C-alpha cells in the first residue's frame, strides 16, 4: 500500500499527542536519552541507504551541487523565517493554544528532508522504512510538544498524511514516463543520496553537527539530472 508510510506517520503523531496529554511531566534526562537513541538509529538507517550506491561520484556531486543551490536560495533560512512568522501570527490569536500546537507541529513534522525522502521511497520503491522511522521520531516529539502546547498538536497529523501521501502518489506515476533501466538507476542513487541526508539528520539530532539539511534537498533533483545524463550518454554510445 503506497500510503502506508504516510498513514503510519500520521498515526505516530496522534499516539504521541495522546500520550503527551496524559504525561505532563517528563524528566529532561529521559528526553535526552531517547532523542540520542533515535539519532543513532537514524544514522544506521542512513548508512544502510548510502551503501546502495553503484556510482558514489553521482552521490557526491548531487550533494555538493544541491548544497550550493540550497545555500544560494537559503532554503532552510526561508523555512525558519516562515515558521517564525507563522508562530508570531498564531501567538496573537485568541485560540493560541490550539492554533499554535497545530502550526508548530505541522512545521516540525512536515518540513524537512526525511519526510520528502521517505515519501519518495514509499512511492518509487514501495519501501516505507524511512517513514516508519520518522513516525517513531515524530511520536516522541509530539509527546513533548503536547506537554507544552496542548492538544492542538494532534491536528498536525492531517497535513502530515496529506503532504507525504501526495508526494508518494506522485512518485508512483514517474515510472510511466521513464524507461525501467533509467528508473532503476535513479532509485539506487536517490536512495544513497537520501541516505547521506538521513545521516545528517541523525547527527543533528544527537548534537554532533548543525547541518542545514533542508539546503541539501535540491540534491535529489541533481541526482535525477546526473543519472539521466549518464543514461543518455551510454544509450548514445
């Protein structure tokens, strides 16, 4: 089922919110330990994905060129600014508790490389491992958010399902217009490129690095371009 990953992610947010509404006091040491464990698990998942590459030069070029594009457009800074603007608007609302929980949760759960990479993986390969992992992470984050922002976080599960589900459905249609050999090459290199981004997310979560992962997202498009160029060159020969 193509939408399984997105649905599980939405359910994870919902479960985390409901638990958070029951557990108001969680020790900081417990939060840190769980987050570090999740960060390590994410890094292992990323390493497994990264080793799938058959031409690591494509992965390196995709990440470097993608990072340059992302930095030029300051993607992560724009996303952060948008989040700050929305939170200020929500803060002035009479229904701040519900609205702020919804907006903050949506920004955290929807915006980011892991959701996009996971949804693409669901649609193209039918593999939901990334979104399953994200569901666990989001459940814990939702639990923490709910203890401070209230039940409004629960409603952020809806845009999570719609956003990731839409990307997954779109990804299933790609193979109708692309030859199987080209599609297989793209899947392999996209998985590896996304794996490096997943490693960056995990290391950020642990606190080892402060990589602006959103700025790396253009790398997915660069991967598609490079794979297509190489495929076309080989076909021409």
